[in-house]
């Protein structure tokens, strides 16, 4: 996903609640994956946490993979220990 598409996806996530559609983990997962590729995933993960959105298995694997590729091995290990 290109940077401009990521920005569009984030704007969509912000606007769809106006239509009483509330993003869930499934909606966030591909955006989180794309944001890891450009180094911006943690901002979105913080939003997910603030909304009490629990990661599913797919999202968890994307998080671990993104952390490894970002060379944040300690963070990946901490996430695994937390059991997300």
C-alpha cells in the first residue's frame, strides 16, 4: 500500500464512525501491516488499544513480523510474553 493509500485508509477509519460503523480488528489489520512497512504502525496500534480492540491471531502475527523487521526484537518478545 502506498503512503497516499495509507493516509486515505486512516482518514476512512476516522470518518466511518460518523455513519455508525465502528472499525474492528479485521478492519485495522491490513492497515497496521501496511503501516509497519513505512514505520508508522505503533501510532495506529495505540489507537486500537485505546478502543479496547484485542488483536486476533492474524493481527498478532503481523505485529510480531513487523517488530522483527523493524529490529525491535525486545518489543516482539515482550508482546509474546504478554500473550497478546
